[in-house]
C-alpha cells in the first residue's frame, strides 16, 4: 500500500524526522488560509504540491495545460491561484502514464533556502535478507539513474534487525554524506528516526529525496526531509489499523480494488489476452509465453493456491470488466488446488457471464482427469490445451482470427 507524501511525512515527524511545517487541504480557499498562516509565522516562500501516488510531479503537466504539480509561491494569493489550477484536474507524469491522476489534495508547506540536496532510504536487501539503509550525496535525482551512472556514490549500510540502526552506523552514514560539525549528530538522529519509521510501520520502502541541508532562521544549517515516499507491506496491515485508514482508494485501479475483496492478486496490463493462473511464478511464465507467441497479456491475475469456485467466478467478472480483453487463457497447475473445483468454477462463470470470447483452458495436476471431464461434458465453448505452449498458441491464434 502506497502513501501520499503528506502521510509519509506525518509518520516520519512522529519519530523525530524534521519536516517542513505545512498542512494538506482539498480546496483553494483552504490552501490560501494555510499559506497565510505560514507567512505569518515567518516563511518567505511557500511550496504547493499536488498529492498523487506518483513521482515526477514537478515536471508533470495537467491536462488543462497547467505546467507542474509543484510550485513555489511568494504570496497567499499566488497559492490560491495555483491551487485552483491544480485541484480537480488530471496531472500526467512519467510515472502515471498518459491517463494521469486526478489531483484532489494539495500539500502547502514552507520552502526554506536549500544549500545541499542528499538522498536516503530504507528497504529490504533480499540478497542479505536484512534491512539496508541507502544514502547518496546525489539528492534530487532518480536513484536508479545515480546507480547506473555513478554507483560509487551510493552508500549502503546493512542493519542487523535484532539490533536496529546503531548510533555508530548513523554517524558513519552522516559523515559519508559530507555532513560536518553538529550536522553529523543531527544526521545520525534523522537516520535513526527514518529506520524506526520503516521498522514500526512494516514498510517495504521509505525514501527521502531530497534530504536537504537548509539555511536555518538563526543562520545555522539544519536538515529537513523535503520530500518523502513510503510503501507499506500489505501482509502486515492487519497489525496497523491506523495505517489502513490512510489508504486512498481513489489512487488505486478499480479492478484491483475489486480483486482484493476476493483475495485475488490482479494487475491490469495493456494487452488483449487475459490470464487466470494459480501462483505468481506460473502467472509470470504464462505472460511470457503469450508474448513469445505474438500475443500481449491483458493482466496478471493470480487466484492463489486454494481458490474456490466463487473466487474463479469473481476472477472472470473482473477480467470481463476490461473492454480490451479479446480472449482468455486459464492456466492451472493443481498442487494443493483441485483441478475439478477450478473446472466447475470455470463452467459456472462462463454460464453466468454468457462469455462470448475465446476461452482456452490448460489443467494439470491434482484430480486433473475429473477436471477435464467436467469441461468436456459441460456443453460450453471451451478450447483445451495439452500443454502451456499449446494453450498459449491456441489463444493467440483465436484472438487473431
């Protein structure tokens, strides 16, 4: 589950990470009021930021022609004007795709003078099977680009989960970022708060980009998390009712939300051949083989290892809700799953939905003979595949005809 920037900053601030003063709002009038309060407290520049689950907002373009989802403003009137241009309009960035995302929330915050831009993040290192804190002096840039062009500029510190981020590791990372004097202790404290947030919230990723050295009002430099990105582990959300409440369904695909209600793993793609598969590995292989034979998968849909007839029926309805689907490939390997249960679910779903599209089914594994018999005696139009390769070729051919 992804969070908005303002939500990530709230969680970080609760654990000692300094963030700019600001508030989220849903109207231009509220944005102006927040800006007035910030200016009254001594801010000279205020930033207004569109809140969507995508990066590249500053370089994005609204479909109404307005340029940029991040704007610096020097008056409350300017904030009001920019808020009117953003709210209720669709912002397109490199990460949203051409359809863009509707902006319904704005973050209005202070914009201090930035001296340096740094980067830091916490995620899971799968090779080490431990958390890793990553940092770089190249803040403000895509970390993937930094890794490709200047891998030596990415600092990594593996963390023992039984001990957490130790003080000496925080100071080591702060020094590697080029912080000096009192900023080393401040940097170590900030990193400790960053790691604590990652650990306590069961996050998969927390990224501060940029982490900035800013000019303080007293003339002394300080650190601020200017932007933040955070993703949570869905499997751990049952432990965090407060975090579940932060879910923004308007930022998620409707079909993916519907699939989640039936414990189905669904991701919409841009092809024409729908896939219904049990197991993520088999689903990936199925998409690959469709592509190999000249087709394009319309989705990733994993019904899991023990799907019921009701789940199969729900999966068909979700698939058929996509107008781009021209054919369906069901590829099931029954280990725990009973192939006959799946076969009955397929037949029931075809009858219930009145399916008219080509349907190719390949069954193997537990109780497969009974499953094949159910399909053969069903009286519905189903093309059977003897192997994954055979099934993929048949569905690609059927869609092309």
